């Protein structure tokens, strides 16, 4: 992924921008940075960044099993899921 860095409020060397990029990467291991905005305010630097969303599988508890999907369930287990009582959450008055 191409690094997207923008600097606001001043100028900064490529080497320093890269150091901030690496700092954000170190603070967010196993994640990709989508973009980084470096704002210079006098002697202070603020970092604003966006991470690439992580794809995840929804896991539900169905009929006593933790599952992401029911692709490998047999007909009996699918029928059990279909026939179960589905509860709803209501707001307390």
C-alpha cells in the first residue's frame, strides 16, 4: 500500500515523516495505515491517522455452538437452528 502522508502547518523532511509513520505503525501492530496527517503547531506535533478496516467474521452462539456460519452443518442441525426460539432485546421502561 502506498504511504499517504500530509503535513499541515509547516514543513517536515521526508525522513521525519517516515519516522512518524513508523511510530504509528509500531503503536498499531498487525494493522495497515490508510493515511497519516501530521499537524505542526509550534513545538508540538499532532498525529491524526486512519487505519485500513480489518475484515472479520461475525461469530454467534447458535444452539450451544460458536459459529461464523452454518455452511458445514447437516440438515438436522440446520433444522434445530431454524426451529429455535429467537429472543429480542427490549428497552426497559
